[in-house]
């Protein structure tokens, strides 16, 4: 179930989200998040298989 736009909060600062910048409250918060993506601050940890591992 989704939450109505009036009850959503900004994913960065927890202020009320604005439809124009959804899911953020302002252009500033949207730009901060974009900067984090561009600086590779968001990463998915990977577990490398051991060197002696084979797919056979």
C-alpha cells in the first residue's frame, strides 16, 4: 500500500515531500542526493568468490 503524497517525507531531511521534487522536499535535497550518486557514496557491497572457486 502506498502513502498519499501529503504524508510522505523527504528521504534526506524528513520534511514534507513536494510533488515537483518527489521524493524530496526541495531542489537542494534532490541535488544533494544526486551528488551522493555521482560521488559514488551509494554502493552495494559485493562478496567476491574465493580464487579457487569454479562454476563446475
